[in-house]
C-alpha cells in the first residue's frame, strides 16, 4: 500500500509583523502540522516565526531556508535550518520547495516570493496580502482565503493530486 | 574635474512580447543610449531583445544577465553577456545592477524583478505594467510613465543624485 | 536541562560513483544516523544516494539540497527535498547547512564544495578524495580519514563544541 | 565580413594579495586589454583590483561581478559593476561569463572558482596557484604558465575556436 504523499507547504510573510498577522500565521502553522504537512519558510522572525511556533506546538516539522551565512539567524522553532548564503535569492528556494504557498500580509519580499511561485506554477493562497492587476485588468492568480482553516484546506485539497 | 557618474538603467519585461511592447522597449533603449546610460537587462528575447536593439542602434552599451549556463542564449544585441548559472535567481542581479528599473508589460518574472527592486530601494518606473495593492490599499511605489520619453526622463532625473 | 545540540553533517561526492565509493558512503550514512546526526547532501545519485540509503536504513533524517527546479530529481531516500532552482550555486548551501563535511571521492563539483566549506571555516574530512597544494606547498586543511568510522568520529568529535 | 569574436577572460585570485601577485595580475590585465579581450573578475580588491588597473591603463573593458548588495564595493577600475546580491555563489558567474580563467595565487575562494570552471569545461590557466591531486594521482587540468605573457597567450590561443 503506497504511503500517502507528504505535503510541503510554505508560509510566507514579513520578518516583522503585526499581532493579528502573527495570530493568523500561528494558526496556519498549527493546522498544517495537525494535518501532517511539513512547513517550509524563510526561517526568520515575524510571520515565519509565528508559523514555526504554531507548527512546533503540534509536533510538526519546520524547515527554515535562510538568506545568510549561518544558522544562528533562524528563529527558535526552526528544526531544519538550511543555510543558503545567497541572500534574497533564497526566496526562490522557499517557494520551489513547496507544493503550495500561503501568503500572510507581507511586503515586497513576500511579493517577490508570490511572483516566483506563480512563475513556477506553484499555487498561492492569500490571507490579507497583495492583490495584483496588470494593464488595469485584475489578475486573480492569488487564491483568496478568509481565515486559516480555509487557507489550509485550499492548500491541501488543491495540491492533493500532485 | 570629476567624471559625470555613469547611469545603469535596467529594462525588464517578458521574453515573449507583443509588437507594441517591443516598440516601447526599443524606443526606451534608444533614448537611454542617446543620453549616455548603460542598459542592463536579462539578456533574452522579447522586451529584452527589443531594448538592446534600440540601445545598440544608438551606440549604447548593453549588458545581458543570463539565467542559464552559456552565453548562446543571449539575444544578438547583448554586448556584455553575464552568464550566471543560477536560473531565475538572476532576476535579483538584473535589478541590483541598476540605479533604476523601467518595467514594460511583463508577467510574473517581471513582477518578481519589480518586487526585488522595491525591496532593495531601487526606483521602478512602469509602462503598461503591473499595479499593486495590499490589503485592498493601493501601493503606488511603481512610478507610472505614459510613454518612453517620460519613462527615461524619470529614470534619469530621479536618480541623478545617486 | 538543555537539549543536546543536533548535528547536521554533509556528505559530498559524485552523482555517479564506483561501487567501493557507494559502500563507503552508505556506511558513513548509517553511522551518522545511529549517532543521531542529520544528513545533508546534494540530493542526487551516486555518493549522495548511497549516503541517504544508509542513513534511512537506520532511521536517520536525510536532507537533499537540489540544484534544479523540482523535487523529482531527488534520490528515493531523500526525506526533505529542498528545491533551490539555482543550479550548482546550491553547492554553497550544501556545505553551509552543515557543521562538518565528509568528502568521499568526488570530481570538480565536490572540489567546489570542499573549497566553499574551507572558505567558510567548516571542517572537511576526506575519504579517498582530493588533496591540495598551493604554490607547491601542501595544504593540509582536509582532515584525512581511513574509513567510515574514523570519518564519522572526527566529524562529530571535532564539532562537538559548536 | 564577420566581426572577430570578442574574448571574455576571467582573472581570479585573492581580495588581499602580495605585491608580486599584484604585479602579475596587473601585467595580465594589461596584456589582455592590449589584445582586445574583455576582463571579467569578482570586482573586489587584491588580484582583482590589480588586474582591472592593468586592463584600464591600456583602455580595456573591465567587468566586476560583485558578491554583495551594492556597487560601492567595486574597486575603482571596474567599469561594469554587476551587483548580484548572492554572496559567494557569484563565483560561479565569474567563471561562467568567461571563455578562459587565469588564476593567480589565491585561497579557497579562488579554488572554488577553479573547481566551478573545470566542472563547466572552462579552461583554467594557473600562475603560482593551486595544484590538485585526487586519490594521490595528480590532476593536471590546471594548465600552468610561467609568466603573464604565457598565461595570456594560452588563454587566447586555446579558446580561439570557441
């Protein structure tokens, strides 16, 4: 009987975030862990730390793909620190290592991750994050979610076939 | 007497583009060259090729920062091919090597370059390109231009102090 | 009581290797896992696959930091595939993510990893691998080991303080 | 009548170097420029700066592919600064952007560039630099040169067909 395929889901957002964003991120992290998904993130503070904290609290695995040159920059809930040494070019690795990306809030770094994901054909689910239009036409590639449960449901159900 | 500082301006956009976008890109390339700026781009086809063609026709210098492993992928108007071997992580180098970025149309790769530029504090000028909003609030960081002349004027005048 | 610090040890070598090299790699992987270390590698075949196979057989955790654009290139024993999309620039991430590196045989890619490790102050232990001299003076930075047990002992004991 | 193909030759070596190494690098830079080649380097001090100084003094073009986040780190003789933002992963771009590499002295960073070049099938010529052996067998892939003239002759003649 084949093992059920493991899900890697990225949570992206700012290294400094508001309290409501941290709550969202922690809830998303908890739910991903409960449902057996592995959390991928950029390994730093803010949304990334809150997400790792949530996942860890439920016994989930947390991967932090770091921009700098050593693992000390990782937040304390990262279990698997990946030290890339390539700066913000690591944003590409954060999204490519996941089957789906959940964006929570976020600034331009998050937007670069959303862009790299969409360019790579990786599903992006958004919670209070960027919205896009091109030549004044809305681009609806970011799938909206109203709350953590909906975000996690969409991330897992829409990638179930992969 | 100090030499006048050289301007490096990036033109970004899709590797495949419409005829009107190619015209815009070629005109921007021509005007940058006439005004002594060096053109930086991703080195491939579409908007990048049209921009290099325009700059070359006016005797300008063209730099193409390529994603792949050899220079043969460069369009024929690239004089300085940089072969990075790092895939789309090279998008970061395209914008960081410029004092300002002019975005023409573009898809998600272009959006990642816009994001990396804004994250790095590099001016972005847009011609028929993406517009952004965050949490339903418009983000006006991309400076709009109506035509090639306005785009080049803004790119050069707003970075004159750097 | 503080948790014992987790060791991340990289095993590096060619994507295609001889049977004796594969045996060495598998033995090193097994012993690292038995001693609680996490295995980091480049995620592909040859030495990397043999090392992951050995570690997996003892219940160890295996991380594969891949050069390409999707996780399908990972060998079947990689549990945590990291998809970098940056080609051989990922060699830097392989060594920087470890406290020590064990090199087994290897060609120029392996030599680049040895170099990046030594440049970053990361311990390198060699099993039948490169030796270096500079201006005709031997450089003894690669710590030799005669067999897998010695390699693992040195990797773990010499980084115990970190 | 086809234009004669332009040569891009990389000079690699330490960011801090001895006076004799700087003399070698400056002489190599001068001769490359006189013979119409474009100089590629890592853009920093030491061997890189001396090489750029030599090339500039003969009217040559100098490209500096920088590891960091802005062009201010470039030595004053770099005419085309490429700002990669990817740290020492830029070593890959330095060698891949050239048809041949001339290594002068150098430490582990230089050795990583030599390795990446040999892995990519790019010719490496050595002046007082590393020598390699693998499993106690000498590896003669680095082509030795006794002086700057011989290094430049070999770099240009052996890549003339490319």
